[in-house]
């Protein structure tokens, strides 16, 4: 099969299109014929091996343990392991894999796959699992979002942010989106009642008015974010894509500073490291089937151009999700 492979950490130039063997299927796994794969910041971190903290999580100290990039996928079940009961060959599925989704075939645990929403293309479905699950867990689990609350989503036009705006509205919240000028109309179309163009206005310009802030952009001081929160509001930090050194990158704000500060203030400062579960994919499917949530696709690249897809993501200008078609 054809796959995007890397033998060392580095920039997108380390990625090559090669013919490799299909992955073997374990008893609890499913072999998926990949039709599309999502591109998220995690792909960039695992490609570059930076910050170095990523390597310490078991992904390989000197080179990636899994040489094929990509985790989000959507496709058709080709075969199932002996203990798989939820899925069967021919099912159209979406979810995440460990063998690498920038390939013609990938293996995934059955508890990380669900039936693809019928009204989505494979490209839209592949854009959903990691970003959609992250937004859902941030709002539902970290923030405990309730109807009538006011929510600010920073990075509202991005992969996680575009889902967070729609999910928060579906949960009955009043949403304010924060984005740059070219993306204002998109964020408004996703359901934001108010949009702040950060190139012209500060997020705390209206005082402490938000019950929940979801920050997906990763580069604002926690002190600034707290000024926009109500006294007992909740701040959820998602990712750490900006700033910091080679060891922790921007994750020091998420993993160290915010949890420490949270012990001394009335506001809840939460860090989110999302996990993928079939149950969340099922909940996302219900939201999508109801029309409350629609994945936003920025660009689609063929498999051979996966390196360009990652370069586009790294530039930080995508509106919605970037995907790779297979």
C-alpha cells in the first residue's frame, strides 16, 4: 500500500510517499480502507518531535516509533479482528488510529471508531474525530457547560474552535467567537452571537462577562484571559502551539502555570488533554445528524501532497480543518 512515511524527526521535507506492507490486524482491531485523513497540530508535533516533551510520551526519543503520520480517519471497514463485535466489513466509519492514517489502509481499535454520519462526506468525517472530541470534552467535561451561559471561544475559526462554537450553541449557550478579520463572517455563520476581531479589540474589553472561555490559540497570558471571566468562571486551555522553549513549547502554560494558579483563585483554570472514545464519536454523530454541527473544511490535499497539507496547517491561517484524501 502507499503511505506517507518518515524515518527521522524534522520539517515536512522528511515525509516521503512509499509502498509499504499493510498493517496487521489484532483481535480487537479493525482494518480500514482509508478514504480521507484529518490534519491536526498533533501531526506536526509528531513529525517534528517538538517540543521534546512529545518524545517523552512514548512516541520515540530519536525517531518516531510509528513511521506513518496521521491519526484522524474516515473510510470503509475492510476486515475485523476475532474479538470485534461492533463493526463489520463494509461499514463506513470514522475515528482515530495508531498505525498512521496517511495511508491506503490503517488499523484502529474498535473502541475508537464509530459509524460515519450519513450526511457527511469522507473528507468532512475525517476532519471530525480529534477536533470534535476535543471541543466536546472541553465544553461538557471540563467546563460543565449549562444552557444560558456565556461562552467565549478563542481561535473560533480553527479546527477545534469551529466545532466548539457550534457545540456550545447546541448546548444552549450564547457564544462569542474570537478570530482575525478574514474569518469574522465564517465564525458568525457557525452560530456566534458576537465576534471579536482580535486585530482591533482586546478580549477583555467588556469586562468579566464570560462563564466559560475555551482558548484554542495558546498564546495569551492567563492573567488576560481571567479578566474576561466571571469570578467563578471556567477557563479551558486546549493545546500549546505557541511560545515556550524546545522542551515544553507552549505547553508550560497549560500544564504548569494554569494548574498552579488555579489553587489560589476562585475561577477554575482547566487544562484539557483530550482522549478519543467511540461514545464521544456517537454523540458527535447525533449533533451532526441533527444539523447542529457541520465540519468546516479549509482545504483538501491528495495523499502525495500530505507534506503541503502540514505546511499549510503550520502557517496558522486555515479556516476550519485541512484534510488529506486517499
